[in-house]
C-alpha cells in the first residue's frame, strides 16, 4: 500500500514551485521552447526507464542525462545566474545583510551623487536629449564597463549633459556610475526580450530593463522622442517621473545598498 503523507505534499509543492520559477525565467529569456523540450525529454526518460523498464534505451538516456546536466549549466548560465541573484536580492536576505553591516550610510554623500543626476536628467528632458545612465550597486558591472570608454570622473551635471549631447560620440551608449563616480560611457547593455514592454518604448528602455533584470543596478532613461524620464529597477519600469519623484526613488534605492 502506498503511503501519502505531509512530506509528499511538501515535496510536490516545492518541485512545482521550482518548475514555475524556471518557466518564468525561460519565458523572459526567450528559452521557453528549450525548457519545454527538456521537460518532455525528462518525462520520456522516466517513462522508458521506470515504467517500460527498457534497459538498453534507458541506459543510453541515463548517460545522456548525466552528461546533459553539464550542458544545461553552460546553456542556461545566464538564467541560473539570474535565479541565484533573485534569491540573494530578496528583501529578507538584504535586511539581514544590512543588520549585520556595521557601516553607516553617508546621506550627504548620497545627495551629492543624486542631485547632479536629477538636474542633468531634467535639463536633458526639456531638450529631448536621449540618455541612459546605470548606477552600479552590489553586483559589479566590470564586463559592461569594458564595452565602453573609461572616464573615471566625479559626478558632474555639465559632464553628464556633454556626454549625452546629440553630436557626442558617446551619445548612444550607456553611462555607468560606480562608487559615486562616472566610471565609463558609451557602454553596451544587454537588451531585454520581454514581450510586455509597451511599443512606444525604444531600444534605450529595453537596454535599461535588460540590465535591471540581470543585476541589481538602477537604470535611468531619458527619452529622445518624448523627453520622458523613466527608471528601471528589478526588471520593472517607473515611467513619466518628475524631478521630485526621481530624487525620491534614487534616495530610497541607494539607501538600500
């Protein structure tokens, strides 16, 4: 007689939860068909080896599965990285880390970082100058920095506006801010393939969403078409921001570093 207890219910629930989150990650990264193919293969493998008990075919599929695990890690390394990041970025874990940290936040230093950004974004918004600014947090963006031109300068309103001036060679790339300094400009970002992004949002917005999905960074976008200011954080947009709202978001998010 088969016994079915509370542990079995928990076991099934956890497996279903893992499959659900894996499905969401694959859907966002346009790897859903690959994920479905893997699920179908696993079902066939279990059916052949456990139900039909075909020794030869089951043995071959066993070998494929054992080798395929390494292949899956290579194939889905970005998705695995994103999954592990989402665990580490959970608010409860971050609260524990902040509790264990003995350092105090320098509010004045944050203001000196935030205000030039806000003022530059407002000026560029009025002139409909497109801009994409990424603020690095816990996850380092050295690989992104390497795709652009190193600057390593203090955060300055005029410098930001000059970099994104329409005739500037660095106009089309992203600016990376790290450790309260402008680290690089003209950087290339990963583009999000999320199908739910509104059609009126362009490539800058897709790039901002992409970097916010693959890291804990804050991405600020100034639209060249409308002059609207947007912020992408944790794979979600906040659109049509005023100066006060942008300052409030940056102050809150940078306080959580």
